[in-house]
C-alpha cells in the first residue's frame, strides 16, 4: 500500500513537472524565437527600403549646372596691406 502511494506521488510530481515547467518553457521559447524572427524580417525590409531609396536618389537626374558668372572688371577691389 505504501508503495502504491509512493508511485502515485511520483506520477503526480512528474505530471506537475511536465505541465507546469517543460511545456510553458517550450511555448515561451517558441514565442521568443518567433518574435526575434519577425523583428529581423522587419529590420531586413527596412534596410532594403533604405537601399532602394538611396539608389533612387543616386539615379535622380542631375540638376542643371548654374551658368558660370563672368566677373566684370569693375568689380575688383585692390587689396592693400596695412602695417602698424
């Protein structure tokens, strides 16, 4: 009779260990892995979008260059060094 109670107690401990420890740990680990994978996918997509935007900016047509202004001869100011 004592042996039967010991086996029942041992079975109950094993049941509690499996369903209160191992299964929740497994589910939590699975959830964390899924969240990390989702975050990595989001980061990868954001990186690809940035690369595409940079590629589009580099491929944008160049602005027309401003015409070179020719200095007039009257605009020159002579420089004189002042000594103390």
